[in-house]
C-alpha cells in the first residue's frame, strides 16, 4: 500500500491544476530534470533530462537517450478536474447575516456530491510586480521565467488554503419533501458556498492576499477553485478499494510521473505530458488541442541539431499513450455498461474504443498497448460506450490533430467519475505504473 499512500499525498498536495503541476515540477527537479523556458533559447544534450511548463498548469517533461533518438514515447494525462470556479467580486451578503461566494461550474460535475462537505480554495493569483528605483521589475520566479519587458507582466503565485473554509449546505428534507424523488440543482441558487458571518470582518480578497504573502491591493487577478478537503482512504473487506478526490485524472498523472522517474530511455526520448483544461474541451493555449506539444517536440529536434524533415521522421516512429480514467461496471447499475466490454475495479488497465474516434485506439495501437501490458505482466480490459449512450472525449484525438502519431486511449477503472469523491481499485495504480515504466524502458 506504499504506492497508494504516496498517491494520496500527491493528490492532497494538488488541490488545483496549478499545485498539481508544481508538485510534478518538484519531483522532476529532485530527480535531476532541468527547467526550460519557452521564451528562452534551449541548449539540450544527449542523455539530458528537462521540462517546460505553460500557464503554470500544463507541463511537458522529456528525457533524451544518450545515443541516436529514433522517436518519442509519449504519455499524456491532465491536471484539471471538475469543480467550482470562483467568480470575480464573489462575496454576496444574505440578510446581513451570512456571506456566501458566487461560483460557476468548471467541467461536467455531479453537483450533489459537493453538498455538505468541507471545502476550501486553491489556485493562483496574479500579483503586481514591484519595481526598484531604476524602474526595473523585481526579482522572483515568474511563470516561464519571463525576461523583463515593457509592459511589466505580473508575477503569478500559487495559493492553497489548507483549512476547512466553506460548505454548501443542503436544504432540509422538511423544507423539500420531494428531495428523495430527485432534485435539479441550480448552480446560481443552490450551489453557492457559505463563507462566513456578515460580521466576521474577513474579506475573501484579503484572505487570498494573505495566503499569497502580499498586500490586498497587489492582487491584480486570480484563478481560484473550490476543492474537497476530504483525504484519500482505503476501504473494502480486504482493503481492495480506494476513494479520493480528483482521481480523474491525477491517478494517471501520478502513475506517469512515477514511470518517468524510474525509466532510463534507450532509443526513444521519453515524454511525459500533463495538459490542462481537458474537462472544458482542451481548446486553450495549454490544452491538448493547442500547439504546446508540437512546439516542444520541434524545439527538441532543433536543439539537437536536427532538420525539419527529421521531426517528421521521428514522429513516424513514435507512439502515444493517452491516459485518462475509464468507467467501471457499476455495482448498482450494471446495465449502464456495454454488453461485451465491461471493465471492473482491480481488473487492470482499460483500453478504450469509440467508433467515431472520440477515443483514438485502433487495431494497431490496440495491439501495441496489449503487448506493453503483456511485457509488463499486468492485466488489461476493454471499454466501449453502450451504443445508445453518448460518452465523453479525452486527450488523444485532440492532441493527434497537432501531433499525428499512433495513439492508444487507456485509463484506470473507476466509479462515480466527476464526483467530488471518486472510487477506484487499490491494485490498478500499480498496474499502470508498471505498464508505463515498461513502455518508457523499451
């Protein structure tokens, strides 16, 4: 269970996409990876280990073989999870007694799971950059280590309040006798978090500024989200199950990170990709549909002295694993699963298929993924939507539009996807780490 405990710690320290990427960076730097900046010239060397981030919420790490590089072995996952995003000017006073915050949905949430839980806030703030007597921008680690320029760009600082700060209270059944017959929740009226009493004197903006270590007037902007404070737990008759917030998709981020840290590349450059904004369509500058991966791979080739044609040659001999969790057969609703493709918790890695290519797995990438699992000695199972139920999409097909490589969409089986608190199998994360490590090594 040591690996499970380590994953729980990673998730607990990653209440938002910004902290998730920050934690990945910390682990990579501890293993000797060097940070690169998109606005600076790259100097790479065979055998080197590097990473680059974009927006503080997406990251690409890569390890270069000591000899000739034949192609790229890539694993993609995502840093974001469905949650509530806090709006600008969020404080709302109710009858001069309560203060609540104005929020909106981020991604496809199961709203009811956020009720009556201890919540807090995490994300980032943009802070005014102080200048010295010569008008030069103050020092500090800025997003992507930007060089000073005019106008001076603000610094970004990650913040996470590590205490129970909010709750979204349910309406008592006495006031809604039809509660158990089904409720349609209205985000604007039903899902606003209670923050404090009207006489508390603690403004939310001041609280965030204090957490960032700056004065209130220095905060120029923010990207802040509610997060579930409940910790991960192991449960079941034989401790065979786990539950935690944000398993989709931090479970796959954690697994790919462990594999990246353990494997040494031989003929293929190992590439770990953590995209942001998967839950809202990926069409951002740091999402899977952006040029982030393409930009990075092209710069790797150029920094290693290759030509444009070499980039396309390497792509032709590359492979990507798109790792985003999958739906397991539900114990109370087994009829929701496809009749013949029925993954279960602790049944191993799930290979995902979709006739309209929402999942990119085809006959070739399926065969490659099954071979990887066989070599790693881990079980695999298959998933497809019921033909009469629409499913979601993930990273593989969007990323392939920018970087066209053979791709398999996979995940780990879980229950209650997009809940504030999700359930998975205790064995499966170990299976994923072993398979990903095998992929990176061979």
